[in-house]
């Protein structure tokens, strides 16, 4: 019953939403469906406001927020900077990508063997955020060879 209510809500949202032309391109990124795509599209806004892909990924909270000096950790910078909804969206997309795409699963397995599973998922989220930036900025469909090779 809950799934049925969720589907009804998603249909209602899709009818009312004003989608940009880049929305269809964003759906080509692994793990990003219609609802996550809308979340990313609305929360990210215009890509020209970011100086580069690193700035966008940082805004999405997909990078470490620590400060190092001489190889030693000096502080945890403000880890709450950026957009929490984009951070959530890319982590969700990462879970879907690992579940449905063998290349993402392979990368996840290699990363999880070296670190924790949470770090491995965040690494996939980082790759997907970079891919989403390029898809939205360059208006080109997602190329998995660039992200997972």
C-alpha cells in the first residue's frame, strides 16, 4: 500500500514540476531516476555559478572537509557546508548504481576492501556528482567509461 501511495505522489510531482531540458540528460547518470533527478536539478541550479567540478562536488558534500598541515590533521573544517539534499541524493544514487551496474559494483568492492563500506559508497557518490556536473554543464549524456575506467 505504501508503494502505491509513493507512486501516486511521484506522478503528481512529475505533472506539476517544470523540468529543464537538461533533466533528460541527468537521467542517463547511473542511479539517478526521475525523483532524484528533479532533486539534483532543483537543488544544484545553474552550473555556471560553480567555478569548476571540484566546487560543485564540494557543495554536494562529496569531499572530505579536513585540514592538513605537514601531513597531520589539524582540524575538521565545517563538514556541514554545502547542500544536504544533494549529498543525500548522490548517496542514494550511489546505492542504486552499486546495485544495478557491474562497473560501479566492482569499484565499490575494491574500495570497500581497503576502507569501510560507508567510505566506498561516498566515493561512488563523488564520482556520480562529478558526472552530473559534466552532464549538466556540457549538456552531454553520461559516459560511464570516463567515470569508472
